[in-house]
């Protein structure tokens, strides 16, 4: 597998960089890893390639220093990216606003526009830009492509994307429902159709992307008609540290009553709410251990989480006018049989059932967890956002060659 056939995928966070080197055609993974604690006193890199794991610890000053160390590890494991080169670099970018709604070849103007959108995603877009600038510096001759989390939901129907606030204010400040996790929702809905042996254009689907961040989408004919996240990734389902839906009046109430600043409220709702805010933990495995030990707050956190899932499930069943498939994906969706079972419990009269044996079987492949002959297929489909980004980047490069 020559490097010229490979795409480097970079997911840059505020203090971390996740990366994969893979063949977009076959999906074969050549190497992967993560850079953590960028800018802190002690950082770390874990690099996996050819059955080996290499670890590095020490201060990582910034994203460029982190990527430079990653490139050294690639060379050490036989994939010298600087010498052999790669076909393209694909970057995950969280917010594309109204400007970006398809994978985009990166130049200076694109970087500037992504930076300007940081007001809509202050926790994400600046970090995405840092990763882009670092990769452009280290691989100046390689095409770089931005793939946007919001792109799949760009064409939401007007009624689904519009907030009922003053229209002039909304237009002036870019306020609409954008949706997120779009790369995953698009990939998983396509894989679900393939598993069913059906054309996506024929299907109504509900997809639950349940990780530390969580979202659901209603997909008709291969295109989304609704999703749970909105202007930011805060809206919708209960998440690991995010509140999801809440009365907007809570914000001014906290500012007046608790004397919190707007930044403190923002941090509360994004980083100290959700499962963590209710139970003290945001890892679902730890939450389950607390529940098993009789912790009432942990049980309440779980019940609120499931309640929100079921509320959106019901809404999307009505909105779609019936569904062919309900699919679970991402860390919790793929690995928690209990969440899947509880989210769909007692819905047999709607044609929605979960087979206990299939649901609890140890299996990492895309699969059915509904009984044979069930009118609505219930599926587990592992997401692969990195592969989707790699394929999108390769396609853009091919189209612009």
C-alpha cells in the first residue's frame, strides 16, 4: 500500500489531535493515534502502526509541535509522510455555517472563513484551524480538504432549521439550526441502507449517534429532514457533559439569581451538565457501575437520558410518517445493549422490537438486533467518520486535478 494512495485524516481539538492514515478505497488503516494535553506541562502521543504501539511523553507546545512528533513516529514505523507524501489530508471541521456545505479544498481564504465562523463554535473551530495551519506548514505540497460536520444538514427544510425569534436578528447573526455529527449520520444511514439491501432513496430512517456528544436525525430518501442539534452542538439529547434541550429562560435566571457570567453559564451547560451534571461522571461504564451500586442520582441521570431519546424517537416517527429502520451508532450506541433496549422498550405495537439475544451478542459488525420479520429493522452500525472524511477528501482532489 503506497503512501500515494493514502489520505491522512486529522481531527484537531483544543488540546488534542486524533489522526488516521488510511486507504479511502479499501478502508484499510495504515496507522492511527492521538496527541493529548497539547500546551500542558506534560503531553502524550500514542501511535499505532503495523501491530506496534509507540508512546511519547513530554511537553507538546502547540499543534505544530504535536504533528511534527507524529510525523517522526510515522517515519519510525515505515510511513515517512514528508518523503513519500500522501494523496491528501482531510480535516474534520465542526461548523461550516451557511458558507460551507460540501467538502472544500483549503486555501488561505477558506482558512480565514472557517476562523470567522468561530463565533458559532468557539470550542471547536479555532482548534480545527490550528490543525489545518499546522498540517499545511508540515505538508505544504499536499492538497488539504475540509469536511464539515454541518454539511449533511445544510438543506434541512425551512420549518426544521428556523428558530422562532425575530427574523432580522436571526439573519444578522447567522442564527438557524445547523445540526452536527453530519459526517457520521450520512455515513451510517448509507451503511444501514446497504445492510438492508435497499436504495437509500426508498427508505425512512432514524439514526441515533450516541457518544459523549449525542444526536439523532430523521432521514428521508437519503436526506435529513430533521436533527436534534441546532445552532451549536448543545441542543437536543442529553449528552456526557452537555445539557441538551432546556428552557432558554434558565440562562438569564442563572445570571440574575446565581450571579453567573455568560461564560460561566456557557461552561456549565457545555462542560458540567448532562450525565456528568446529574451523576458526577460522564463515562457510561462508570455510570452503570454507580447504578448497580444503588446510586439514585446515577439512576436519575440514566432515566433522563432515556426519556430524551424516546421523546425524539416519537417525534421523528410522526415527522417521517413511519420508518423502515432505526439505527444506533457511536460509542454508547454501539456498545450499550441496555441503552438500546430501554430506548425502544414497550414499542411492539409500533412494530419496533429488540431481540435480546441479538442485542447482547458480542459483535462489532453492522448487524440487525430486531427479530426476523419485524416490520421495522433495528440496527447497530459502527460509524467510521475518518473513512468518510478520507473518501470525501480523495474525491475533492480527484475533481480538482
